[in-house]
C-alpha cells in the first residue's frame, strides 16, 4: 500500500479538477504493474475521500492470483476483467477514459523473447485501439509509451525532447521494445486521425517508488535491492551515463494531468529532468546502508544501454505549469522504507 502522505499529495494537486472523474468508467490495462498499482490506489483514495463514484475496469490474465497477494485491490469499485492484452473480449460497458499501460519493459524478456515483447506491445495496442474506436463517448485514451522511442542519442545529447529521433538498429532483436513502442505510437496516430480516437501519449522515462520491481533491469531498483540485502553495489560499466528519476507520486500527478487535460494527438515526455550519473546514484544509495560499498567494474558490453537517458520536459511544464516536487533523496528513502516493511516479487 502506498502511504497516506503520497495519496494526500496526489489528491492535493487536483482538488476540484478531479470532478471529470465523477461517475466515470475507466478501463485500465497493465493494472497489476508498477504504474497500474499506483493508479488503482490513487483512484481508490479519490473515490473514498471525494465520493467520485468512479468505476475502474482492470484487465488481468489472472486477477484472482493477483488479489490473493494484494487483497487491497479487491474493492467493489474495481471490476476485474480476465483476458490477455492481445485478445481480450471487449466489455459491453461504455467508457469515459482508457489508460493503456500494459507492457513489460523487462530487459530480460526483450533479450530472450523479442517476438513476445514486440507482439505484446503492438497487438495489445492495436486491440485497445480497436476497442476504443467503438467508444462513442470516450474523452481520452492515455497510452504510456517510453523514452526508448528516441533511439540511441549521441553522447553530446543530454536531454531528449519530443521532436528528437535517433538511431535504432533494426537488425538487432534487442531493439524489439524500442521499435515496438515506436510502431505502437504510429498505430495511435493512425487511429487518432482516421477514427477520431482521442489518444494522448505519455513518453515515460525512469521512476522510483513503492511497487517498483527490485530484481528487474532497473538500476535504481537493483541498487536498493543490494542495500536491503547487505550486498555491495556493483556497476558493470564505468558509471558515467546519465539517468533521471521521478517519484511515483509525481508520476501519477503527471499521468492524470495528461488524461484530463492533454491535447489529443500529442506526445509528452514524462519524467525528471534532473540528471544523475549511474555512479552518483549508486553512491547516494550506498550512503543509506552502513557498510555497503560501490564497485565500478568498467566491463561495458555491447548490449548495455550506455547513452544518457534524460527527458526534456519543458513542453509539459510550460503547458500545465507543473513541476516534479518530490526530490530524489526523499523518493529513495520512501522506497527503501516501503520495502523494509513489505515484500513483493
């Protein structure tokens, strides 16, 4: 469960601006993932505190298994739908909003099963868009894309903006995730133009917070996991590439802002624009665990993502007058505290 402090923070950023969600039906894919859990818990809080009477229809392959592990999400206002993102049956209800957040960004899956990765992204997105095409009263479909769509920026590029496009090796199966997201965005653009589907694209970068998987390829999660288990932090490369991290509570604020206020057909970067090197990040986390050291191995591999990965978010900030308000130190501390008291896996 995310903290009351975080829920109150998210709610406080909207106030009466959440009224469009009153009595609304929302369809969510990826509801059992990192983004989905934060979105579900936030909407549950809004329903309880603001009496919104929002109905949330959440798609999952095995909701019973998920709720056995996370009983918090067994609520009357959440209607669980059983199905695969690539082939789910269209529910008969009419929806006001759709949040399509179903994609596993796991590097291991991308490396070992690129066809599954590619098909999940593109067949799943096409299925959601076909469903949305017949929703006459749909106000917005928010698609959570990725900063990976920009490709590999030159070393001199520190911030990626929405108009950028860099090299992607189409002959490398490891490009399945990045190219899949690119094609998924193209599907969104086609459906927006030809079928008037009100698509808004969130190009999401890197995040931290409770529910973040600690054993996947996310560097910040791996470092926190090392600290919690008393292990020294090992960096395979030189630690110089830049990353940035937005706390999940700010992520929810930004995503809901796009859902309710984003311009149809537009893409917006979502993430922190405060860069930190991988080495600096590791040292920052190690300081929170007495006795933990950082070892930089300088063993770069061809498959490593060595380029900088930081968004230019001026478009979002200028349009919505919103900033990232929760700093990295607090974000890391809250994540550590959560995992000291909760086990996920």
